[in-house]
C-alpha cells in the first residue's frame, strides 16, 4: 500500500492564497490593457486626422504602431490591427492618411505620378 505525503494545513492555505493572488493579478492586468486599448480607439475615432505616415512598425501578430504627422501635431496609434491592409495595398512610410472626426473609416492614399490617389479604406472595429 502506498503512503501519501500530506502537507500541513497552513501550507495548503498558503498555496491557495498564492494561486488566487496570481489569478486576480492576471485578471486586473488584462482588464487594464483591454480598457487602455479601447480608450485609445475611442480617442482615435473622435479625432480628425489628415497627414502622412512617418513611422510604421509591426508590434505583434498583425497589430501595427503607426505614427501620423499632421500640420498641428503627431498622432501615435499603438495597437491597430491593420496587417492585412498594409501587406495587400503595400502601405508604407510616406503614404497619406485621412480620417474625419467621429468616423470609423480611415482612408489611405499612395503617391502615384505626383498625385495622391486613394488606395484603400480601413474600418476601425471596436
């Protein structure tokens, strides 16, 4: 017959407390990141943007960091899931972008023959 090693009750309680603390910490961390992402998207939707792309970096798994320079200021968008459009339409630094205030549609323009021509529209999903 096998004998089982039984931990004292105080060790069991300690392990349970650590496990619950890790789970609660993970929930708080991911909720905070999600709310930060939603706040950034809401801020982006509210703004009117007309400018050109000065930085474009693949952050991870199709989310891009985009820096847009306008006449007034520089906008930084940290986590925009736009990988398919960037690859399909060859969007790169120097291309132009336009978005009306309170609109969920961003229009990208490419420079062809000295004129910016519309190349694609991107709908922002919340």
